[in-house]
């Protein structure tokens, strides 16, 4: 019988304007009734926003009792403890113990995501179950790619603005850049006498 814990995905990546989610996942052939863990991260580079119960311990519809669910962004630690509440049966298989949402604070940097402590138990003898392996993870803040405005055509005289105005963007790197959702707008400049 084995219990394997892992951070899923092993490497979670987001830009500064995005949040990222990671799961504390479990695969076990041992029967499990409750679980607790402490997860650490670099609080100078990422902020934990929320923690929610996963699908593993209530996979059969049982309800869970959450003993502890705390985020300490000052210390860079997340505390979570829960057990099956109404049933006296254990569960096994694969699933998530919890899902945590993070926000990057610093671009072009990363943080280890480490299970500092983990304990699982069954109902029959209320003893700790041996954990076979723990796979930690990494939070990554994307590199900011410098997108350049290469050329602007505004107010063309030969055609209407709708048919002739354009902005050309240039990516000086080999990395793909997703510009979906980007907005380009101008800002009217006011001269010393109020003329634009």
C-alpha cells in the first residue's frame, strides 16, 4: 500500500495580471479518512488568495469537516486540516485534497512550493499512515516580454480612418506573446493654452 502526495501542476506559471491555481493531489491504495498539511511558499514573490477543499475525501458524497484552513501571507504558509464527517468509512484512489489560488507579486521570478508537513489517517485505528513520496512544486511569474509599437498610421488622408488606421506591434523575442484582451488607446494631450 502506498500514499503519494504531489503539487499539481508541478510548475504553475502566470503573469503579474493573472492568478494561478495549484492542487495538493493524492494517490493512495491505503484507506484514508482525514488529512492535514502545511504548505510553504516565498511570500515576497507570491500571495496566497484562497484555499478550497478538494474532491478526494468527499468523492462518495460524504461531507467534510474542515478543522483548519488558514493562509499566513506574512510567514508564507498555508495550514489545512480536514476529515470525513458523517461516514465511518475511508476512501482511496486519486484526487485533490485542496486547491490553492496564488497571485504573483514580482515578475521574472519563482518560488518553491513545499509540503513542509503532511499527515493522513484512517478511521479504524486513527493512526498516521506512512507516506511513500512527496513531490513539491514551483510557482513561476512569467517574464515580461517587451512588445514594441513599431509603426502607427493615424488619420490617413487617402482612406477613412476605419479602413486605414493601424498600429504595428513588434515582438523582438522568439517567445510567443498572447495579446488577446489587450487594448490600445490614445491620451489627448493639452497644450499650455488648452489646445489639443
